[in-house]
């Protein structure tokens, strides 16, 4: 089992449902989050520090989606997100992370 976490700008909230659907993931959760960039952002890798949702110390409204998926579904969703990212500005790319789930109750 995998946990996939997807962070996106609020502008793409409606697109997220389509992306999950195209990856045959029918159950996922969504929550509103606020992203911050501190003055120490230079300590991060250049790709993460420059390609995030907020360009200042003021919070940016974002959305976090997550789903527990079976092996293989995470690859399909990552492919859908990568394709979608080619159609939007690089400053507002969707970010996704896949984590292994070792146990669940």
C-alpha cells in the first residue's frame, strides 16, 4: 500500500478530481492548507525553493489531497500530474510525494 500526497494551488482544485479519476483512484481526501516561505528558504534545494506556491512571507492558499492506493496506482497519478504540469506555469506546479505504508489498522 502507498500513501500519495499532492499539494496544489487552489486554482487547480477542480483539476485534482479529474487527475485522480484518470489514475483510477476513486477515493481521496482533500483539505485546505496555507503555505509559507520563510527567509531561510535558500537552505532548500533550488527547485523546491523557487518552484513553490508562495513567493513571499505571506501565506498562499493551497490544497492538499491524499489517498491510500494499491501498488501501481501511484505511478499512474504521478504520470497524470507530470503531464498536467506541462500545461501550467512553472511557478505553480503541482507537487506530489509517494510514501510506503508499512502497517495500517
